C-alpha cells in the first residue's frame, strides 16, 4: 500500500535544504527543518524568506500563501523533533563522514518505517545506507538548485532499496509537481555525470588560455542556447562543490576527464568559491549577488589596425554559404558569390530571395531593404572574379582536399591584403593557410546554422594569423551584428570541443543501460535547463556528423574519454543517422 506522507524532515538549511523545505511546505506537507545552531537556523529561515519574497514580487505567491507556507514549517535545532517524520531528507554539506553521521543519528531517532533520503549529488547512497539498520529504506532524492523552480528530481535506488520505497518516493516527487527519473547509484547520477565533465573541460580551456572566460561563456550561450556559460555556472554552483563532485566522480570512474582541473583547487585554496564569496571566475558586487563587476571590454582588438572590408566574396552555394551571403548583403556589403555551375548560382539566388521574402513577411525586413540586399549580390562561376574582394569566405564541402584547392586558387587570384577566411567547423585552418603564400591573411570564421539567425561566430586564429587580421575579422563580425569569440586553431574550436564529448558521454551512459534515452534527455532539459536533451540533439545534428567530429577530437587530443562510443559507431554503420534518415536514437514519422 502506498505510503501517506504527511510530515517530512529536512536536515541542513543551506540554499538547497531551505529550497527543499519550501517545496514540501508549498504542497501542504508539515515540514520539520533542522539546523545545528540558532545562527544557522536563522540563515536557513532567511533563505526561505528571500525565496518567497521573490515569488511575491513576481506574482507567483500572495501574502496569504506565504503565511500559510511558513505555518507549515517548524524550524528547530533538535534532531529529536524528527521522530514523527514519515520521510527525512538530509541536505548537509557534501562530505561523506558528515552525511554518514547524520544518517546514523536519524536511524536511531526515527521509527523503523521512516524513509531516509539523501540529497547528495555525487556521493554513494549505498555507502550512506550501511550506516543505518534500514538500508532497504534509504534512497537518494536529488533536487536541483533552485529547488522551488527546477522540476527534475533524481530518485536514486541502491541494490538493496526496497521497490515500494522507490515507488513511494517517486510518487511523492510527482505530488510535488516535479519530474522524477529513477536511476542506479553511481557517482554523478545522470545530470552531474554529464554536466561536470563539460564544466571541467571548460576550466581546462580557460586554464590553458585557449579562450577568455567571456568567450567561453558566450560561445555556449549563443552557440548552443545554454542558459548560462560554463564558468558563470561554476560560480553559481560553487567551485568547492564542483571540486567535490568531480573528485568523487574521478575516484569512481578513473576517467581523466573527471579529474578536477588544477585551477579549481588553486582558486578554492585562495577562497575564490564563486558567487557565495563574491568572487570566482568573475567578481561580483557582493557575496551571493549575481551582478558581475569586472567584465572586460567585449570589443577587444582595438589596439590592432583593422583592414577596410567593403567587397566580400563567398565561395559556395549550400545552406551555410547562402546564409552568409544574406548576412553580409543585409549589412551593406557588396557580395559576389562563386558557384560551381550556372544552375547552382540560380539555386543560390532563389534560396536567398526566399529567405529575404520570409523576413519581409515576418516583419523583420522592409521591402526596400530586401531589394537593396538583393541588389548588392552578384553571382559568378569563376573564382577569378573575386580578385578585388577585401574578404573572401570559403563555405564549400567539409573536405580538406576540396578546401585546399579553393585556397590555392584564391591565393593566386585575390589582391594583396585580402583576408581569406574558412567556415570549417572541424578541419585545421593552418592546413588551408599552408597552401597559400599568405598564411598571415588566413583566419577561421565559423558561422553557426542558420547564419542569419545565430549570433555566434568563432574567429579562429592559427599560429601564423596576423593580429590585425584577427582584429579585422572581429570588427567585421560586430558590423554584421554578430558576437565574435576568439580561439586557437585546434579540433572543435570552443563549441564543438565542449559539446560533443558531453554528447558522447550521454551515448556511453545509454550504452551501459544506466538510464533510458528519455530519462537522460529529461534530466538535462529539466534539471540543467538545456534547450534539448543529448539524444534529441544528436538526431538533429546527424549521428554521422557527430561521429566525424568526435573522431577528430579523439585524434587531436588522444584522450581515452574522447573515443567515440561504440553504440554511436554501430548506429551510423546501420544507417540510423537521425532525423534526416527517419531513424536515429528515436524513430521519426515523415
């Protein structure tokens, strides 16, 4: 028979514990909230007051509702008060010895039928359970921060957790209005196991001075639609918390990608823990404030001379090339498009007209601006006609031999001082620069699809690219209304190098039968606020494209953890490439 939960205990009233207490009280349950000292109890009550005051301001709660909520919570420093609880959740700091001590005390105080739950995000629930005389009634109940807002709850069962306990806790999570996913007991569970490898990789990029903190964060926000960049998110989570989670994951997985970046330990030692101390990767105007006070000037490159760019050449007529032509033409540049044939040229112009017309119909563009943009575009089948272009953007097929041939010809026909750019998303830019007599003038300009919509452009410099060419590329992007981020010439640049190992890890998790594709997608969408789950995204990108990028990353970095998941390789071999073939991780109807 399903348990009837009426009284719930919460031990530990930090930000997370206070949020959990609020969630239960909002549902009408009696909550006994416990802290170790009166001062800590006052801080915990302050967390709930701050959260409910914010809900009041936003119209999510009224005064009567706030009063009713507080009437449901008993604040106390006595663990003995939990003797009447049907369920107790501990939310104390992420240290095994502390949590184990709490569980041993709760086991002594609470009746035999009381379920004991841990909100741990990384520690072994099984190890906690052995400190009690009721391991079958111990479960993980991992809420996400802020608990009143985020819907995901990971319900973690151990090998001895009783099935009815899992069922009852899952039903309780649904009663709270949450989305529960039931999983086994392993470090990081679903969301953190996938999230923290990605965050750690971003720290290593920053540590190696591959890209600035602003560019790393902007790349993932603008390129992937993430609600926060990785370094800003680490500041929110707390660098000490992130370190503990990564360290726990590493000791279980022995995956070097989970070994905390040395910079994290250095910052923690220096007391730079993120928002809670007022300083982490960014500096904030006060502890616990979201307001950054040390953001650098995003313009950059002002000390470098910038070349004048008016006439632009675009080589290619595919979707990306056509989008880039539209972006330049709408920004006032004269554009000459080189197509392989008259038919390709006509198709490209037709596609451009359709896109501009769509913008007019949506009220994004006037008819006059549409006609002006079309009037700035010429087509040709001769690369020689790009001779007087100030900037040439190559956007042909993602094959190194094809791109090399284009760059060799551009080197012959383009005027001195012209900037030669490639839109490659994975190939080495230096390989293209090397076939020219002007490697200092070659740069990567990686637009994201669809180019007229996506704001991000990765500006990729090689060891040979002149600083003024980088500055010119950045200035051009800003004139186009884009947000340039600058990085070095290595596989994946910023976005793909951070995104695809995370996607690959998700495939490995599915392959290990740890969780279903639906649960993993839900965990990342609901728990981390991502626009799409990893498997939905892989099916959109194309499994063959993902495999090719993952192979490039593995060949470049030689990290065992970057080796493509065998399941991904098998699906590609079987022709299950995602939405474009109707079958990928899921089946699609036409």
